[in-house]
């Protein structure tokens, strides 16, 4: 169904349906993605693509998929259209990858694009093994 048709149909159902259609339509239109490279003793360098319009902050959280109970933290950085978040951007509150000697773990960052009032505009994930 086209976006115009969806909105006309939602309008016929009332304002609440229209708002829901706008939210669903907006969130499905984004192909927000990210990749990253490990940095020595600092938070990773992130490459960003198709961050939604209206994003003012990016919120990062890292999980060790091989040991998800260990809290690695993350950070929040301001977003002004830049295509990358540099190494060390959220050094405070972040614990880097540290699998036991001889093990390789897979780490996943969940990245949320946040609007001015903290609304989540889009979410993406990026994974990488450590050590590579």
C-alpha cells in the first residue's frame, strides 16, 4: 500500500490511527546502519549511514553475545550529521572487549537514533568479533 493511500485510510479511521501510520511509515523508511572498528583502549570508531533526519543524539550499548550477563556499558554522543563517531567518544562508562585468554567473543552494539525529546527514531545493530 502506498504511503498516500495508507495516510488517507488512517485519516478515515481517526487522528490516533493517523499518528500510528505516520510513526510506522517513518520508522520503516529508514535503513539506518553502522559499522565499527576496534580502537586500542577506547570506545570504537563508528561509521554511520542513513541516520534519520531529526536525530540529535546517538545512544550506544555494547553486549558480549558470548557472555551477555557482563555489562559493558556504552555512551551517548551528540549527532549533527557527521558520518562517523571517533575513537574514545564515550570513554566514560564504557568497558571494552576483554574475553578470557584464548577465547574469541562476538560483541554487538545496539545504536539508537534519538530525537530532540528522546524519542527513538530508529535502532540498528553492528557486530564484530574480538580479537579479530
